[in-house]
C-alpha cells in the first residue's frame, strides 16, 4: 500500500473506533471538535485520491442528495411477527404450552422496542443489504439510508461468520423526536404522531442526506445464519456485541413465571425513564435447538411471545378549548385540562387537531375526558365519560371567526383544518411570517428573536419581511420593551445590540436563494420543496411566471403546492415585498453553479436493476458528476435506460416502445470512458 492509502485506511479505522465509542458504547474518548478535525482530514484525502474510495468509509455516513428508489428484496428467512399478550394469564398459557412439549426451559426477557424492524445482511464483515420488514416475505432495500445510522457498523471486527443476518429495531430517541416535531410544527407541517411513525417515515426518505440528520439509532436482538457461534440466543448476541453491534444490555434470563412477571412489572415503571420508547416485553426461549423443536405457526414463532404494556390513561376535566393561529393562518384547537399525572409528567393540555375530532368526541363543556399518552408526546383525548355529564352541559361549538382578528374562518376543500384568510392583517400570522423569515433554516438573523420581532412589530417598524431591511441605527437605538409579566425584565436596544442586529441583517444578504425562498413562507413550500424549486427555476422571476402545469412537472411538486405558489405570486402585495427584497440585495437567484461539462452533458438517464461494480446510487452519482441528469421513469425525454440485472420489465418494455436506447453496465462504463 502507498503511504497515502495507509494514511486513509488508518484514519478510517480511527474514526470507526470513535463512532463506536460514541454511538454504541456511550463512552466518547475525544471531543466533537477533534473528531471533526479527523473527519475533515479524511474527507480531504479521499477527495484528492478518489482511486481509494470505499462505500463503507465513515465519510459516506452523511448520505447523499440523490433520490433513493427502493427496490424490493426477498428475505432469506421470512420476517415473522410475535403473538401478543396483555396479561399474566396469557403469559402463563404460553409457559404451559412450552412446558407441555419440552419441560423446564430457560427464557430470556427483552425490551420490546417501539420502532421499525430492520434486517441487516453481512457478507465477509461488510454490510451488504438493509431491508425493511415489508410484508414479511419481501421488504424495501433501504441500505443507503441505514448506512447513515452511526451505531450500525459498516465493517465488523473480530471473528464473525462469512454470511449472516441480524435483525433489530430502528428507533428514534425521544430527544430527536421532539426536536423534529418542534421543527415541523414551526414549519406548519403535520407533526409525527409518535416516535415509531417518525422512525419508519425517516427510513423511507428519498434522500439519505436527510435521513442522516434525523438521529436514528438501532438495537439488534435476533441473529440468523448457518454458522452461528453458539446454540444459545444470549451467547450469540453477546458475541455479536464484540463484532461491533449495539446489543441491548437490558435483558434477563428467567427460569420461572414469577421471574418473568417481575421483569414485566419492573419495566412497566422504568420504561418512562428510557431515552426511547418501548411498548412491551418480549419473552423468548433461549436455546436455539429448543426454539427449532417448538417451531412456528403460519404467522409467528411458538418459542417467543410479546407482552404489551397498557397505554397509560387518566381522567381529567375539560376546562376550556382555546384556538391557536399559526403562521399560515391554520387554526389549532387545544383542550385545557385540570392537571393530571400521566406517564411520569403533568399534563394540562391536549391537542384536539381539528373540528372533526371535536365532533367525533362529541365534546361538551366541563366534560370529564380520558386522556392517553401512548408513544405520543402530545397527549390525546380518547373518549368522554358520558355518565359524568350534566344534562345541562353545552356542546363545544367550533369557532367561526378568528380569535385574533375576527375574520370569518374558511375550511379549504380537502383540508381538515380551518384557516384565517386574513394573512396580511392578522397579528399572529404577520408576526409568525417574520419569525419564520429570520429563523435558522431561513435568513438566520439570530438576534431577531421572538421578543425583538414583537417589539419591532408593535412599534410599527417591521410589519412584513421587507421592512427588516429598512431598519437603521436611528430607528433602533433606545427602543425598549418589558419582556416579563411583572414588567421588571426589559429588553432595550443599546449600542452593541443595535449594531449586532444590523450586522446580522447585512449578513442575511448572503443567504442562498433556496433558504430565502423557504423563508418567504409560501404555504406548503418547506425547506426541501424550496431546494427542489430553486434547482429548476434559477431565479424568482422564472418561478413567479411558472404555470401550474410547469410546476407540477417538477419532481415532488403536486397540484396543491403548485396552486399555492401561483396564488402567492398573483398577489400584488406579495410581489411588492419580493421587489423590495430584491432592491435590498437579498439573493433571489441561484448561485451560478459550475455546470459540469462531461460525457453526459444534456443527456437523461433512467437507472434500473442491480449492478456488479457499483450500487445503483453510485451509478446515478457518476451520471450527475459527468453532467447528466437522472430521471425516475422512462419517457420520451430519456436518452438511455441503464439496465442492470433484474431491471423492471415495465421500464424495459416502455423503453423499447419509445425506441429509447437500452444499455447494460459494461456499455455504460464504455460510454463514460469514451
Ligand atoms: S424478536 C420471530 N425481539 O416486535 C420474531 N422483536 O411483533 C423475532 N420487536 O417484528 C422478533 N423488540 O419489530 C424481537 N426484543 C425484540 C423486539 C422485537 C421489538 C418487534 C419486531 C417484531 C415485532 C413483533
């Protein structure tokens, strides 16, 4: 090996070790800063020496921007589910069945992780495929996304079998779940109902670079293969830990029903202090030979069963319903409750989502309601205790006018929510739009926090996003506002804070077009849609003139988004604001990206099937790096269909029908090197 190659290999090993210490063992040995330094060094070396690239390098964990299309893979061993039990009697029945056919056995009790199950296939110590459960027979190939999960080893160490499969659960820790939902609520996107949905949604995202940001984790609890090291489940897992996997430590070997029940009741309490969600306990027979003897029913093993915890619920009194108005005018009804203890926290509010939910519950004022907190962070009302209701109780009627500005509410077709249409004159909408514009993912003016926006708005200095750029030293200095209820804490613009804000505003003029477009706050245009749009429409003029049809032709843009965009630009007040932003030097066009001149300039490709030398994503990357474009489906615009093994038959027949050139892997390589 050359010196450079040695250096690259050593850096990869060192970074892998630190990843493992941090994400698997929770015992970091170096600071984040030092880790980043090492990573940057490796990134630089790999960039300069592409001949040593390795898809399993720790640099590849950041994911890529290329759209995943998930192909299906048949599981070598079907992914079965477990029979559920809900009480001690049902567990005792399970034990009796096992005892009758085998006699005394050792059980293992494990936590039942509430996430999304995954099957990882390793060959010669390398992660080959990561496949979702799917229908149990075949699942989606989500390898590229799974590679971004840092607790999953891409390369094993120690003495592992050549070929094996390990299964487990991908989970989203509570802290990440809350962070993602807060961000979604801020962007007026629907929050995930629970960490399980958030985990499975994240795993199926189109871009692995987005998955990398989600903070997923993975616990492994089941290993399959021909040459496993032991005939005991627990021993296999302990050995797999030494290969680099994150294997749970919270399991217990149990030899009696009593021990099993104690484990269950202990964890029913303790589960609330875990950093992730569990929804029960899994009880397994430890000896694999006995497992095989007990066998399987059509759906589940006879050697294991799950016990599901009851969702915690408590009764509370409905004190009132209040209505919040968001940045886009969306109304969110909230139930204010008498304080109750639930899943370890005090609950005083529950989301009611929309008018239909209130009607379905048949909510009346002063009702006693049952509140449940399952995997959900925001508790929900599951039912009303009708027998506690007074005859004279009045039904909760949904408001018809905006609680902030009095405008008649509307409910657009196909929407579950009501909206206040007074977007230019309704205070929380006006302020919300300004707060969104200056937020971190948009124009990132961090000294314009909520309190300051409030102050500038109330003073009449900033009524819309363009007004920010009319602020100057004279207008700001000396402005003040009390920021606590007792009026004691006061925010005031002194010399330093004034200058800091003006500097922040100046700096925002360098923020790229896609973040500005996101910041402008067009309904349904989130950060990802904004990025897609600015890739297709290089400046705001082109976007503002785009027809609905042209917009819909863009990847991932549907009729609802298209309509919202054309509506936005047909409003004169909006175009005035855009013009003022432009006059002030805000970036409203894409940076001139260096158009890659390569063998594939002006050519469009559809890549399908599997390849010998590259993964499908690597083929797509090569196309983009050489100036070509990737399309998801075959159409008259396609130049080549790159057909690997198992190419979809519909793609092939469509390409043949349209006379599109079909090339195989070696023809593709020849084309690249021409
Ligand atoms: S063992 C043959 N162990 O629960 C079944 N599953 O309904 C092997 N799960 O699909 C599964 N924690 O997604 C097993 N400690 C654990 C688990 C667990 C969660 C999930 C898994 C499975 C479902 C069963």
